[in-house]
């Protein structure tokens, strides 16, 4: 039953090789200590909030708020939604690029 | 074939408990905070109301305490308004808030984030407070009707030291428990359904659809739940009171009652919400809004 519900939201083609950040407000978001830690992990693979909790030791509520910020600024997206064998919905997040380069001219 | 079916049934029940326990361990803070807030609100409203009595009684010398509480008050309107606010409003907040745990269970299992936060309880309270209250009253009616069936001897209730049960009374006690159990199983699926569907009418229709198609699973899972959270503490308390009368004192009864309620509140209620939501998400029946929820 669970396998019937497996679905994908984002596609791997959504992941770019590189994103140049030229906006200073966006750079501030990326440079935020906890957001940077989360983003770094999502460069490698798609992870759920529970996976991120185990990896970072952060509170899931805190992770969710940082993820929402990252999603709002198009730095992270929901890559897929899976269902456990008990039909528990699991959202997997992934960074929108493999590299983020900050390039700001003052 | 039959043994294979019962094996499958027990596997599903085991899954209900195992997954719910796992999720409870990971999210106990949100559940316990919700319960704590519900009981605190209830107690606060009662304290405020009783303080108000004192104030009104002090300011209006013509009023007597009988106007507030007695069966045939001199001033019916004051008594009615006072009773309505103290009992009804306090119970609405208590029951509605306790049932916001169904919303937390829904967040954990269906939102995709696999966790719940205490503040979500307020969102579910705003959204479904009266529906949760109505459904709680409906489910608790089974308990009251069960007690009416048992028709506990009034004289025995007064003094715990004199409680004696013969085989006939024990039989009625079991029947009243069974009645509450059947009533509970009949209506419990309305709670996860109202959280997912948002309509009282739809929740009743879905409840009976689940019951019709999955009666065996419901009876097995909730049977074990009752055995753990109701029958065992109740039996232990009764055996202590009846067979160890020398130990029986009002303090012991209060202690056992406190232990029973704490066990039910701290572990029982969150497990109830998680198991009910888990069953709702896992059984097959015709739903009004499709599962999984759309993005």
C-alpha cells in the first residue's frame, strides 16, 4: 500500500551545478551559521527533518524554520515525498545547487 | 487460513503500538505540554470562578452561597450562569485542548515533517474546539452509560472500606466495561477523521466506513489499549481496596487514583491520539479528501 503513495515533488534536474549569490540579503541567509550547516548537508543528498536532527543535533522546530527560510529564498526545495511502511509521510529536502558562490561587489 | 488472518491482525496491531510508541518518544514534549496546558487552563478557570464567588458574595450581602451551588437555589439565574461558566467553559477548554493531541498526531504522520510542536495545539484548538468537545462528550457518554448499567450501590460508594463485590456485581462490572469499550471503538475514529476532513458530518460517515471495513483490527488494537490503560490499573486498584482492606485509607485511594490518572494522561492520551491517527492513515476505506493529502 505504501509504495503506491510514493511520489516525487521536485526533480533532480532542478539541481543546478552552481548558483552565484549576488544579493547581499541572500548572502546573509547563506552565511547564517545554522542555515549554512543545514545547506551544506543538503548539497550532498536529500534529507528529512529527522535526518537533519540526527546529523546536527538541532531542535526539529528550529530546523523547520531554517528550511522554510531556505525554501522561500529558493536555496532548498522538496525533492521527494515518501511514505514509510506505516504510511508516515516523509518530505526530503535538497539544495537547489551543488555549489553556492557568493559574489558581491560593493 | 484463519490462523494466517489472525497473525496478520496481530502484526497490524503490533505495528500500531510500535510506531505510535516510537513517535510518542520522539515528540513527548509537544504532547505533555498540551496536556499540562489543558489541565492548567481548567484549574485556572475554576480558581478564577471561585475567587469571583468570594468577591460577589462580599459585594452583594443579599446573596448567599446557596445562590451559587445548591440544588434549589433562591436565585436560579445566578446559579445557572455560574454553573454554566464554571463547569461548561472549563470542560470545553479541557476536552478541546486534550484532543488537540489528535492534531499533533496528524502533524507528525501526515505533514511530512514527522514532528509536532506545542504551538500547533493552538491552531487546532482555534479550528476544531467545538467539534473536539462534542466528540469527547459523545465518547465519554459510553462511560456514563456503562456506570448506569452497573448501577453501583450508592451506600457502598460512600465509604470505600465497605466495598464488597459478589460474583453478580463483578459480572455487571464486566458488562459495563464491555459496553464502554464497544461504545469507544464505535466512535473513536471520528477524532482523527475530523482533524483530517474538518467536517463533523464527514467524520461520522468516515468513522462508520472504517468500522464496517476494519472492525477486527479496531477491536484487537483498542482491546489491547483498554487492557493496558484502563483494565489493569482499575483491577489493581480494586484488588488493593477489596483484598487488602487493612491498607485501605483515603490517602491510598487518592494515591491510586492519582497514579491511574497520571498514567492515563501522560502516556495513555498521546498514545490514543497516535494510534487512532495511525489506524485512520493505514486502513482502506472511501475517504472524502484523498490520502495522501495533496501539496
